C-alpha cells in the first residue's frame, strides 16, 4: 500500500496530550470476504487541561465513511482528509458513533485488519488501528473495549478478541456472533481480532493467588502436535514472572493465535497474543535447538508485556524502549535462568555487536529515545530494543539486584493503568535506591557506540596496579565496568565493578604482587567498544583460565581477531597466509579443558563472523575478510582433525528425540561444531561417512543435526543438489521447514548463489507476499556478504528491484530488506558507487512508502522533493 501524502517528520519535543479522552469504545465487526462493516461507539470526554474548544481529531486511513452520529443525531460538522476525521463543535462529554467500510481481503500490507488464507487477523502496533476505524490512534489514549464480531459460522467458527467472552448467539442467515469485553484500559495498538477455523490446544495455569487461568493456543489445522512445547513455555513464563517480578496474570483467559502471514515475530495484544507461527510450532523433527530457544523466549517476551507494555504503556512512541527495552531485558533474565546463563549472554552480546553496533555506525544511528522520526515502524530497532535492554542491565548493576526489584515494584504500583515515559521509569528506581541517576539518564539520548580506552601500569616498588580508563563521550556517561585481575597462572586476585563517571579516571589497586592481566568489561557490563592493547600471551591466559566464562570466550574472540587482522593484511599485500601455532595450541587446550560445558565450548570454538569482523574496519574489505576467515577455519580443521573426529563419534549417539534438554543441546552444539570444521577438509570419506550419514539419519528425526549437515553439504557441488532434493521431498508440505531450505541456499558460498536465489523466486513454494519467505530467501542473501557484495554490483541491483516491488504492498517488510544497502559508505569506492546507485534507483521510484522513504533518504542524506515523485 503506497502513500500519496508528503511524509512529515515528527518530533518528541512537540508532544501534546490529546484534546479528548475516550473512556469506552464499543466495536461491532460484520466480517465478510467482499466488504467488512465496522461500527464504533466512542464515549468521549474533553481534556479541559488541554483546551475547552478543541475539535475531536480521529486518525483514519483507507476507510470508507458511511455515517457519523453525535448523541444519536446525524453529524454534519466534520472535515475528512486522507488521514484524519476532525469533528467540531462537540460538547465536553458525548457519544460519537461511526460506521465505516473496509476491505481486508485487499490488504496485503498485513497491517490493520487483513484477510489471509482462510482467516481474518489484525496487527495494530504501532498505527494499524487507524486502518480499521476512526480513532485517536495514539498510545496515551487508553480506553476500555468491548468487541462484537459477526461472521459466517461455517467458515469462521472461532471469533476472538481481547479480554473475556461475555455473550454469544446465532442469526438465521448462517452467521453467529461473539461479544468480548476487556476490563482493563488499553491503547488502540493493543486491540486484536481473529476470525478463523483452527485447531485449539487447551490447558490451564493456577496463579499463586489460586486463580485458574484458561490457556488456549490456536494453530492451523493439523498443526496441534507442534504446539505442546509452546504451551509448556507459557506456563514456565507465567510462573517465572510471579517469582522474579511478583507479576501475576490478570484475566480469566490467555490466548495465542499462530498465523502464517505476519510481519513481526509476535504481538502482545491484551489477552490475545498473535504470533508468527515460526515462534509457536516446534517439534524436534521440524525445529532446531535454536528454534526451540527462540520459541520459548518470544512467548515469554510477549507474556511479560502484559505488565511492561500493557498494564503500563508508552505515553508516545518516543518512549518505545520503555516497553520493548524493558521487556527484552526481562526476557533475557528468563532465558538466562532457563538455559545456559553464559551462552545466553554470549548470544545477546554477539547480536548487539553485529547488529546494534552496525546500526550505530550507519546513517540510521539514533538514540534509545530518539528525538524524531518520519515512520515509527522504522524504529523497532536493535537500538530501541537491545541497547535499551543493556541500559536497564546497567541500571540494575549500579543500584544492585535488590534495589532494582524494589524499584520495579514501585514502578508497577505507581503507574499501573497509565501511559508513561522513560523518565517515570528511571525516577521510580531513583526514588527507591536514593541514587542520583541524572548522569545515567544520558544513556537514553546517546547516539552511537561509546568507546572506552584502557591503559595500565604496574608499580613494582609499591606493589600497586593502575588502570587509566577514558571514555569518548563528550558528555560523560555513567558506565559500570566489571573487571577482574588475574595472575599469570590464572588465579584471580581482584573482582570489582568500577563506576566511570568522568571523561577519564585512574583506578589503583594495592597489594598486587605481580603485574596482573586485566579481565575487562566482564559480562559485557556496558554497551561500549573496549580498547586495550592485549598481547596474544595475555589473551591466551584469559582464554584458558578466566573465571568469568563470558570473558573466557571474549578472550578467544579477541585472539582470533588479532590473527585474522594480521592475515587480512597479508591478503591485501599478496603474501602467503600462515597461522601461528600458539593460537592452535590455545584452541586445543580449551577444547580439552572445557568439555564439562559442551554448549559453552561450542561457542568458544566459533570464529567471529564476517559481519563482526567487518565492524572492526573503517573500510570493509569483503573479499579479504572472507579469504582470511576461510583460511583460518580450514587451518583449525586440519590441525584439530583427530580431536574433532573423536568428539563427533562420542557425541553422535545422542537421542534424536530429546525435546529441550540443556545437556543434549550442548552435546549437539559441540558435535555440530566439530562437524562444521571436519567438513571443511578436502576429504571425501569424511564428507560421506560424517556429513552424508548425519544428514540421512537426522532428516525427519532431528532438525538440529539435519541442518548442521545440510549447511556443510550445500557448499560442495558433489552433494548439493542431492541433499537439497532429499530435504525438499521430505518437507515440501511444511512451510517453516521450507523456510530453512530457502535460507540455506541463499547463504551458500558457491559461485552461482545469486542465480539460484533468482530461480527460487519463481519456485511454487515461494511467496513474495509472505514475510517469512522473504526473510528466509531475500534476507539471507542480503546477509551473505561474499555474494551480496559482488564487485560488479549485481547483488545490489537485485535487492533494489525486490525492495521496490515489495514496497508496493508491504512497506514494513521493504524497509527491513533495504538495510544491507544502508551502510554503503563503509565500503571501497567501487562498491560505494554501486550501492549508492541501487539506493538511487529505489529513491527514484514513482511511488515510495514513508517507511522506505525514510530509510533511503537518511542513507543518501538527501531530501529530494518527494511530492513530485508521487
């Protein structure tokens, strides 16, 4: 759906409260495939603190207005535009009734109310409700909702909305109706409606106060067996939130509906969460271990929103991190408690460093609390979500776990039922802890990634040791820096949290008998770039001995980067590549001393990704990074062949049917890391006896092992077509399994990858209108650096064409897919020119959505006359 309105920049400083409150909204939907009628009854009350004369302004887009009445009488004093309905001369209190017609079957944007496959579904965050009916579609207008849904009973036997069902009935024409009532006030973005014919898995949960909550998960016909893990995850999240945050569920029913066509991962609508089915459906034969972790995490995330987002919501969209950053943090604590704390933290930090740091280093850089936006859809970002979570983690570190929990309780008590700000959240913690958090608040306005530089000096005469720490921020931030000091045998002598408040500060430690090795920024205690000149010897000691397991792995990453950067220089100077034997020895030592935690060991054996390596360079050398990393990976494989082979054989007996056992996940992670390295060897016997054997035995049994083998085999011409056909024959009727099939081909290293991606666009199983398919095929190709960044620019032109096509019907997906082109200035001059040319091709389209317009113009730093092009 394309806009015909000049995009306007919205500024945080311009916020004004709504001129009217809506205390109650009663909705009636008469659903039909040709046309849907929506009647709304708004009980309005003037906000006299704002104005005694202001008009009632209602947002509305793509709506056909049929009638308006005020207190039961026809209304004629209104102005209707493409985006608003303004009603004038209203009394201070009144009932406004509006009827509109909408066409959900034509809605391919998956925003608002849409009909897809054989169901009606909504997505209203952030501004989808205005595509359903006229309403002040802003988060600070909170109302109680009742929703009556009318639909054909045969085709739509299940009618769902927020809250609890209070009445139902049937008509003589084959239609039936259900009325839902939500007892809690909520903003319009939390409204939800589903009309469908699905299977339902039911269970219940008894809260700590003794209430029984009915649990329902609705899935497409035939998928019920794949929903049991999700049901278990719901109950685990509900119990955890009671214990960790004193939060109890508040409705009689908690429902999830899993749909195939959905732009986001999931949506926390009050009492009726709508999920992309990839985050609900999971059995070992169809889902990997990582899929199971994501299912559990996303379910927990959306459930936790019931308090951090629903009961307390955002005053305006500039406060988005108030709910998303906070709920990501709560989700992270949950995942840490229910899986491996160290691996969970490693994965969180890897995402921050590859995605959020990259965002900071692009034209799209913005603060956790941005000052402006054109299209709010573009600010559902790693900065708002994940950096926002890191800011809250720092707050918890600074005030302590006990005071943080007290601060959360005060926040819940003080603001329940309100639309509030980030400032309100911080103030609650300030009031409880009595800490001065004024300087800490600067984290919310900081744009970019702060850099922390550390130098040190050992004073042998006084047996003291000094750390000189300096931050790059012009306005000094309050930065918690967890550190440890290790002697050369690995024994820890200091473990502290330093609080850096000044631009620079010297910290001195007494009674240090020898110059220690500093273990800095433990647990990634602040989202900063750390500069410290570690020697390879010091990193090796930390890699093998640091008591902080996160920093053990971190030392291994830094050690690998040191070697890869040296090799990159050799590539650029056309020198022969070699690997330092000391590095291989360190890998071998870690391999044999960390086997009690196999999941962690698998992460420690993983080299930094090409994406992360590119973040270390001011000008990205795509080919050089790829060549150096491939050479180092193969060198490790050659040197460690026997170690990896022996471990693979030990672990290959694992039970294929274990659902979600932490020890088994670790076994599979290590086995498949060994397989990854072994499959890099030019050894046909290993490829056949390990890769092919594992693929065949795991196909249809264990998706984790199957995908690990498939990922290796598709990069060899001998096996590629055979394994892809065998996989497709097994899973041709399973959409989520086929997403993996599309993604793995788009991620391949073989030279014809782009041509294969283009062919797959015409595959019967591919659907450009399905976001999951687009993310799998187009998104995976955009992340395939060596092929996306081909020096002739064909990858860029391909993406530009696809993005422009998608923008015609789904701007949200288009704006996500364009991101690989946004960082064009970080590449060599040839690639810069070609990437910019692709962006200009998008920018010059006759019609451009506000979503894509904002992404492209910010990247190009040009504000060409948008109006002339539409």
